[in-house]
C-alpha cells in the first residue's frame, strides 16, 4: 500500500540554523500539506500546496517557513532560522483530490537547542 | 469549520465494540465528518468519513444522525492495537484548500 514517507525521522539543530524537512507524498496525489504537533498539544495545520503554489497557510506559517516541490516526487518544508519554539513533530500529508482524505507520513521530530 | 465535542477518554474491553461519540451541532450542509486516529506520536491515520449516510469500511463504521448534529465511530471488535487518540473533524472544502482542524480527541484505551 502506498505511503507518505518523511526524512529524517529525527533532527536536532541549533537555534538560528536552517533546517529542511523532506517528504515524498503518495504518487499521483495532487494536494500536499504540512502540519506540526508540539509535544502534548494538538496537531496544527501549517500550509497546503497545490499546483506548485501555496493554497492556504496558517498564522504559524510566517516568513521563516517556506515550502517547495523541487521535482516530481519531493515536497519540502524549510525553516530559515529555527527558534526553540519550533521544536515539534512535523507531519507531511497528501491527498489525491480536493475533498478526499489526507494521508499522513510518520513525521519528523525536530528538536531545536 | 464546525466545532466538534468529544469525550476526553474512553475504555473498551478487547473484542468488544468501541463506540466513540462526537457532537457537531453547528455543522453545515456541505461539511463532511472525518475520523482520524493517532497512535502514540505517529502520524494521524485516516479511518473513515461521511456526509449524510452511514459508512462502513474495513476499519470501522460511521453512523451519522439524521439531523447530522452528531456521529458515532464504531470499531466492531476492538483490539489492543486500537488504543489511540481518535479525532472527529468536520471539514468544508473551499477553493483549493481543505485543511484539517484537529481538536483534542478521545483517548481510547483498549484493555484485556
């Protein structure tokens, strides 16, 4: 069964450093998402991406964040200058069509020191 | 999107049916009810969704009341591996966006 994959599974970085989280959505899916979950808190929507552009973003997704689909298979989330409060699990999700279920990856645990 | 209300936690004996309720009294006619679950810190897992009619798949059944103000997710024969946090989400699709808004969910504990 096709799955969303994410790398790395864990990432430790120093405050102020740039990180890139990578995702390979399910093949033939057209809609892509990033969510995050701070330890012990709710899963929060960050951004949705369709047709090579952002279709919606939350207040969390400020200028420090960016997303890209550099080729036909990868979907990346970049945090330009990490802060302590960026420490969280980051989940990528994809969906074949608008209004269909979103399928989530296993997540990347980001720890900012 | 409509707000949902779920019990904080529930217990279920292994092999019995787990019935997880959700209230969504402000749901609009074009909003779907989705159920996801999250096992420990894994990525949320899609279970089932519906608009008006009851739905069933290999994982669960979804019963939506006629007025659509509440729904129940049924796991027919719960196992220990079904221990997870279950999220009821009401979602409306607009334009090219269809984000999921997660609440705190119901923590289901399946016991021997």
